């Protein structure tokens, strides 16, 4: 059985999906972009701030179910330009312990929703 996760501390979905779903002790977080949930505006001034907002949105969803980045087992990073990889990776990496970081892939895509530069989704294991 799945449980829908919603928090006002992360952006509202902009389509027919939910922020996250829990099933079988796994949390599946939908791809997050740099919407600031307090202002409902995109943070696009530079790639580092954009990535930080994405990670803060993911953190808010994790915290809404009493979880942390330590429980994340898999991430996917979508970039509109692979030239941003090093900067995105630096911000992303600051949220994880390198020894216990999750599995991950990073892919360049032709375009992302709202013409953002980065989108990240996650899967986390929830402890019983």
C-alpha cells in the first residue's frame, strides 16, 4: 500500500504527481527543481544557489517523514548542461557523507521543466 507525502516546506507539484510516495519502507521523492516554497519563485541566479535550493527541497521532504540524507540509497541528477557538473556535484556532495553516499547517475537532458538547469530525484530507505 502506498502513502502520499505532502509538505508545505517543499514546492507543490506542478503536474499530476506527488512530492513523494512511501511504499514497502521506501521513500520515492519526485524530481525537485529550485522552486523556493516560501516565495513560490525559481532560484536561478547561479547554478550553485539553484542546486542548493533543490537540495533544501529534498531535505524538507526527507524531514517531513523523519528521515535524513543518510537514508538516501539512490539519486538521479538531470542537468541541462554537463558543463555544470562540477559545480552541481560540489553543492550536492556537501549534503552527504562521502563514505555512505548513495548510488547515483547524472545525465544531461535536452530540457527541464520551467527551463531550470538541474533536477534531482531520490529514493530513501525508511527505518521501521
